[in-house]
C-alpha cells in the first residue's frame, strides 16, 4: 500500500487487493488534490471489507468504476458513467443488491421507455438497449461480489434493440453527384480527400481521423488501419481500433492513392510520418457532408453511412462476403451478413430473376435447355 505524489503534482493511491473471484488485483486511484484526500480514500476503501447482500448499487457502482471501467476506452467510460448517473443510480442507487428483483427492474424499464431527451423525443431503441446493458453489467458484477446466487436480470427482457436506425446508402451515381457538388461549391481539398477515402475504402470515421502519412504504403497500394481517434470532452485520444479484426490493411485504388499522395505532398501540416492527415473536427466533417448533399440534391446521410455505401457498392459489384468482411474489419463474416443481408437478398433476387429470364429466352429462341 502506498500514497504517492504523481508527476503532475497530484496524489495517487496504489494498493493490492483480492477481487470477487479470489484473484489478486492491483488498485490504482489517481487525481487527489492533497495527500490527506488520498489517504482518506485509501482508508475508506480498506474499511469497506467484504461486500454482502446489504451492499447498495451505489457501492457496487463505485467498485465497478474503480476496478473494471477504469480499464476501458475513454468513450466507453464517459458513456457508461453518464448512463449510470442519469438513468440507473437515481432509481437503484440506494437499493441493497438483495432487494433488486424482476418487478423492480420492469418498473424501471417502463420509466425508461417514457423518458424523453432534450428535444422531447423518446430515446432510440439502441440508446435504451445500451442503458439496459450497462445496468445488467454492473448488476451482475455486484451479485458476484455480494455472493448472491440468483441473477434476476436474466429473467427480464432487454429494453430497445441492438439494431440501429434504418440504413441509408448512397449509390455510386449519388456519391459522384455529391463529389461534383463539393468541387463546384469550393469545398476545401482536405474534406474532399476525406470523403473519398471513406466512400472508397469503407473505413470508420475514427479510423479516418487517426490516419497519418505513415498509414499509407504506396509501394504496396495499401492503407494500414491500426489506430482510432476519439474526442471525449474536448480531449483527443488515439487508441486501438474497435475490435481485433479492425487492425487491417485495405487495398486502395490507384486514383485514390494518387489523390492522397498529392494532398500529403502539398499539405504544410503534414511534415512527419506521425502527423495527422485530417486534423479536423467531426462536427465540421458532418456539416460539410450535409451541405454537399443539399447542394447535390441527394438524400442526407450520416458519415457512417459512407461505410455502408461502400459495402453496398462492393455487394452490387459481386465481391464475395468474406472479402468484404475482411475489408471492413468485422469480427466475423456473420456480422457482415447480419448487417447487409437485405442488400444480398435484393441482389440475389435480381440475379435469380435474370438467370431464369436468360434460360427461358434462350430456350424460346431455340437454344439448349439448361
């Protein structure tokens, strides 16, 4: 156990403990303004002792936050903390873990369905699902810590849905119209190059913003995706991509390679291999997308929809599902199929109809029957 002064002048606590599975763990709490505050926190932590069925959700949340959540990515920490503070702890915080039952969870779910956001709209299904998942994760951490056998959350259906809103896609012709509008309205080259990369490679927005000169291997005609940029409360975090399979090399067409190479050579802000190519705010990127769509007279879409548009483009051109999955950095082919099955169904339906038409027409014209 130790109370130490950090390099930034603040104080921190380091100690060893045993987790709810009996495994040794390292506890590290930073950010105390004074040594006395750090020692007070240390004493309170050590005095908690063993959790039991009377432990409240507030206490469980503190343990989960300090032991588990602290190891997650900044955006996950922010989202989970916000959901707990706004939507979960006001209802469950003072409840002992043993008193949380199915009826209580269902009543909370009803309240969540009735909640409205700042615009007066109900929460989206995916937002409700995320909140409910956060509750389940912390609750299950708690019952293990408290030695409670029955997991009542498993008997209650999750709120919302993991499916996002209806997918919006630009065809190749629509993207060309959008791109032409950017040229005509004088949009800066940095945004035109960014949109071309998004549409013709299918990488994610955070992966785009993390690109550096060193991300491109022009000798191999590849774009290396191995970083993801997130902005959380005004701070920039460059970290690993979304999943293990998100670390990948993406083949790029020659015209895009030439466009990127020319842009890098002419850009004063790119001097070293580690300089960001696109030091732009996500909000500005979205505004440029909206304005360009409006000028081109094409349907408004979101930045992430350019990724879906890329996948649709590949499906339409007959690229096999395994290659698309690898290019997009999905965890598995099953995820790609689940996401884009409706596009495959549409293409397969037309292919079948065309095949039948060809066979019948050929037969009627005296050709061989198949």
